[in-house]
């Protein structure tokens, strides 16, 4: 045997490899044999859930870039949290100030998710500025100098929905770069900045955002767009994944969203030390007290960043906003307990 190894018939490493593989295959085969006659052979369950939905951009001829993947089954790990939130929401509805609440929570680390009325449709209001943001990011990929394009604000569009949550606004008669209009649209949620950006980009960039993310394109004649919490979360998820545009532009967008000046909703429900990238939306209706207010976000928890969207309808905007804060706090508190090690 020794002479045959040295003599060149079989190299030594091949003999070792053959022996190793033989041992492995023998072990695997014997491990799966029935231990008794007639006993059924056990088959290990697959380690990953095959029930997944992969969302890809399908506009290209040969490649289909992956945007994100969805585990289709809701995770049981959130069962206690979900029951707590359902009890809270039922109590709030009993006041008559809140008529409907939708919650969608997803972990980025593993795709686990939880939903409450997550498919219900609401008018997203200013959250619809996010697809405009994504459209401009794609436009900037083609031409980075587009950031510096100058646009004059000379016509006020009175048809734009009235805003009640207002910070700084662009001024009529002044000229702004695309970069500054994007900042005004996101940080201050300025409707007029949004209007100017809408008017100065090729429509196909906006349409592509919806089709690429697997959504229906809103019709131009629609005075009120309806979307679910699941769909609104997609805008934030592709930014976090840097899967719709490149990493630098995704980082630019998320940085703006961390500077959003709306602080009465989700941000109020978490400690100041926790970073959050978020966008709110409001929708009022004439001749009625009925209104909607929503928020979608990425909350950067210490061990597991999450996507969270909360949508509400009711008759008291301040009350609904506080409810968003309370739900966010319940979720944050749940994670705080979950991440605390069990001491002996």
C-alpha cells in the first residue's frame, strides 16, 4: 500500500479525499435508514421557507435585478405583541376618534413580519412624495448633473391639497436647484416643491417606480390615490437595501429622511438615541371632520433594523398622531424586552 502511494498510481491527496467522501456518504446514508423494519424514514424539513415572493425589476432584456424578497407567512414570534396592539387599537376605536388602523412591521435581518389590517387601503397623502424621490434618484443615475438643474417657482398651484402640518416652504419668485427642491419636498414635505419636481421629470421615471415595485400606477385623473401599508413600506425597503438605486444615492435619500421635521408620530414613541428615517402623510377632506394621517419608517434598533408603517383614519388628527406614537412605543418596548438577556 505504501509503495503504491509513493509509486504514482494514485496521488496521496486523492486517496485521502476518496476516504473522506466515503465516510461522509456512508454516515449520511446510514443516518437516514429506517431503524426498524417497516418504520418510516424521517426526512428533515428544509431550513428555509420556500413560500417566498421575489420582487425583481423586469424591464431589462437579460437581467432582472432583485429589489427585495417577501416571506409570505406572518411570523408567530410577534403573537404577543400583535395581541397587545389589537387590544390597544380596539380601545382607541371605542372612543370614536379613530375609525381604522393599519400596522405593518418587518425585520430586515430575516424578513419576519407582522400585520394588522395591513392590506386595507388609505390615501397616503404626502408619503406619495417617496416615489417622486425614487424617480429622481434613478434620473440622477443617468445624469448626476441633474442635481444642479435650476427651476423657478413662479406659479402657485392652488389645486394642491391643503397642508396642516407645515414647516418651511419655498418662496414664489425664487429659483431652486433640483437638489434643494428634493430637500424641501422630503424634509419639509413641501407640496409646491413636489409639484415643481413632478413637472420637471420625464413621466416614465415615475411610472417605472410603481411597475418595478409591483404596484399599480396611479391614474392621473385620480383625486385620491389608495394604497396599503405593505405597499408604502416598499419605498423605504428598497432605499434600505440600496436595491433600486446605487448606494450613494440611497444613502443621500435616507439621510434626508432622518432629517424630516415631523416629530409628533413615531419619533415621539422611541428614545432620542434611536435613529429613524421616516415620512408622514396627511389627507383631509372638505366639509367633514374625517381625515387620515400615516407614517412609514425605518427604525434603526441596536440589533435589528425594522420597517414600520402605521396608517390611521378618524376624526381627530392630533389623537391619531398620538396613537401612532403609542403604537411605535409598544413595538419599541417589545423589542427592548426581547433583546434583554435572561439573568439567572
